[in-house]
């Protein structure tokens, strides 16, 4: 059967904003414009809906109609395994799940091919569980005691539901390793799409460092702020927003400028003019890192996770080994000694291997190959 004749379903965890995983869904709907989209909730605004879903609305679960779901849908996560299993996909030939949590758990049968593009096994249920609880407060300890049994059940479901997937694709070798560790499944690797054409190369830099991120614990923006507070002669610009904002401000000296996402009209300009981009998270891939490289901006990055693969130490930037202010300070000092050796055009050309066009060609070819294998057995 020709892939053009397949009835295709795309299943995503939740549709609320235009972030990293939604960029992948954007490519999936570019490749398969007639596919039906399923999601636990769909609260996209019109602009993002046009970009990601080409104006369509997703078929949603009962979570969509729960009280205050538009703002607090993630608080209903104990219900998500049940909700994702309620989708009736029996009329589809090919299911593409876009999953960083629950989407891969949809129910399929032996006549259907299920390919999961996996951003990560559920972070807060596995290796980042303890980072999501603040043990320094009574509320945090109570929250941990209440949620630990729930997370145990989700881990059990998560492993069991991995058997519903025919082929896993990880967004990096780091994630492929995690998929094998947790699910005991092999995964192919296709790096996610980056719109490098929106981040043009600039070789003339200003005298500031930059980091761009959501302000959440595992991003370690507070550690970056603490490091630069100890280097008062170096300017740092932090762009983002999130629950850690006050903590980050509390660790920021006068040489650090914090800007809310909503106050930035052109993020690429900040990336183009920065002397280096600083990244301290153990991230699954790190799209912002590739955007910075596309701008010809070297990256000072943690030598773990996705950035250990994408940032070549000494050629594209500088690695550091631990998420500590001291390691970041040493890396910044090393960068400044070698700063003249980084070629902006080399960095920008390297980033093009992650461009959206490359992703879509690779993903389309993968789907065709696996479909031919599966349906022609």
C-alpha cells in the first residue's frame, strides 16, 4: 500500500504553546497534511494553531473539559494514562505518537504501525523525580509523600505501554540510551528540526553572554546567574520566565540583566550579538543551542545530555563537566582565552545539518522504509 493512501493519526501529549516538541508536530503536519491530530488537551491560540496544526483542531480527551484545565491541565496527570487510552484509533493504518510523556500509550492493534518520536521518557517519573520536589519546605515534603505512590503507578504504566510501540525514534543518542535503559527497547535517532533560516550568522559580537530558557529547576539558570555574579566584569543577559524567577533574581548581581520572553521582539538579534551562549541543563537535545550556533555564536555547554553530542569542544564552543558555578567560571575563562579561534561562519554552516528541511526529508524516508517493512511482511 502506498503511504499516500494510509489513514494517519498524529498523537501529541498536549497542545498549549509553541515549544520544542510542537515544532516537530509542525513538521509532521507539513509531511502529512491529511492526518488527524489527537491530544489530551488543545488550548492553542489561533496563531500557533495555524503554524502547528495548519488551522485544524485536535481531537481531545475528557481532560479538556475538566475544571480550570486550560491553565492547570498538568495537575491532572494521574488521569493521563486513562485519558490517552480512550482515543479510538482503530480506523488508522499509521499512528505517529509525538511523546515526552503519555502519547506513546495509545491503544493499537496488530494491523496498525505505531512509530513513536520520543523526546524523553517521562522526566518527572524517572531520573528527575527528586528534582521536582523541594525538600527544604514542609509543603514540598508533603507533596512528595502524596505524589510518590502516584508516580510509582505511572512508572509501571509507562514501561508497560512501551510495548505498544513498534519503532522508537529518539531525538538524540542520549535519549536513545534512556529509552533502552527504561523501556529495554532500541531506538533510532533523528535530531529534531531547527529553523536555522530564522537565525542568520553575525560575526561582529557585542560584549555580553546570553542564556535563554524556561526558569525551571533542571535548566540550572540559577547556577549560571551565581557563576556570573562572581565575575562582575562580565555581562550576562538572561531571557525567559518561569517558577524559578525569584530564585534566579536572588542570585543575580548588577552585571546580570533578566528579560521576560514577552518583552523580546527579536530573539535572534540577542543570539547574533552575544559573544557566547551559556547552557547548563542536562537537556534531551537543546534547540536553543543550535539556534545560537546558527547565529555564529559559540556555546559554553554542559558535557552531558544532548549538548555533549551537538557542541564539539574546542570547535563550536567549550564544554564543562559539572553543574556548578566553579565549572562555568572555568569554562568562561577558557572560552575567553580561545575566543579568537571560533569562526562564526563555520558554526553557522554546522548548524544547517539540523535544519527543518533535513529533518523532514529524513523523517519522511524513515516512515516510508518502516511502513514498507511492516505492511509487506
